């Protein structure tokens, strides 16, 4: 233990009891969680409060108020979606698409606490970024997480707004966005009840429920993206394995050519959709 909880007299017997308590509550990595909780506690009383919340089923990240993601330590809080480590694959794809762009414009929709957008600009400090989400609490945390990265070198736009899909982006960005990332909800409504308890009971339904087949938001994204992406620009999303064929077809209906990036093991698939034509007549483009 590293916190004041140990300094107040907690010893090996208490550590073992804490691990046993967490394991009994269904925590698979009880030893690791015990260390995280103890490190976050100011004293023994605070530790007991944190442990009680975790034992009651609250996600560990929400209990301690932070999560590690793509080399960043991000703030999270009660009632927001916790970024998943598997979503770093979206970051990798977005960065690879932008490496040779002089000054990329990136829009991160359904941004939650800003995990994907922050991770992208951490690796590409020369990028402009607009992030948005319909959840004001998540947007406040996204703004805090973006601010924690520090000011970029030179003048770069960094925008975080409450809004649905592309509402976060400046209107003058229409037709010029290089990459739009969207970790949109994709769990079918009927499958939400089958999710792990910590997610089901403590994260907002709007962040996980994707409608009847899980792709309701992706259909709206496919319809709106052509008005924002530049010719050759990309939309990067995450979906379940069984949804790849359907989402690829939906994207193709809106002149977005899709390819799937499959994980090494079981898990979500990153789909990269590329804009195949210029939807605006040349005279209408800036």
C-alpha cells in the first residue's frame, strides 16, 4: 500500500482482507484493484468509502476518478462512459491516416470524456480538433482532459462543445475534415441487459444503446459525414464483429468506401470509411 491508509496502521492482514473482499464481490483482478484503491485513498476511512463503492458494483475507474488510456491519464466521473482499452485501435488508425497531413482537421463525435480525440492530438500536436457529445457532464470532463495536455505548439484550434454528432465542429469546417472519429454506441437494445453489471448500472444508456441492431447512430453518421469530410477524408468507427457487413453496406450507400481492421483476438472491429467523391460543386467550396 502506498497511501495514507497504510500510514494509519493498515498492514498485511488488512491487505489480504481487502483482496478477499473484492474477490468475493466478483473482481477478477482483486490484487491489482486493491492496490489501485489503496493508492487513491487519503486515509483508512476514505479507503473504506472507495471499497464500498467498488463492492457495490461501481466501475473501478469511476471510483478512483481516472482511467489510463493510450498513454494518458484521463479524468472520469460518476455517470459517464469509461473509455475501453480496446478503443486505442481507433486512435492508431486515425493517427496513421493523418501522419502526412500538414495540418489535419479532426472531429471526434460521441467523444465522451475525450479519450480518442485527446489521444490523437497528443500524438499529432499539429492537428486542429473539435470534440462533442450530447452529455454535458462528459463534455466538461473532455474539456478538462484536453486542457491537461497543455497548449499545442503554434496556433491550433481546440474546441469542445455539447452537441449531437457534427454540431461540435465549426460550420466553416464543412467539406474540409480529414478524419472524423466516432466511438458511437453500438450495443443492440436487447443486449444491453446482458452487459456486465458495472457498465449496465453505472454508465449512461445513451453511451451504449445503439438501437434495434446497434447501428442507429452509425446510420446518422453515414448520412451526415459526406457533408463534412474532404474528398478522401475518413470516418473511423468501432463496431462489433457481427455488425461489420451491415455497417459497411450503410456507409457505401453514402459514398463511403469501408474497410475493416480486425483485432488480433476477440473484440470490436475498427471500420475506416473513406470519402470517394466531392459532394459539393466546386463553386460552393471555399
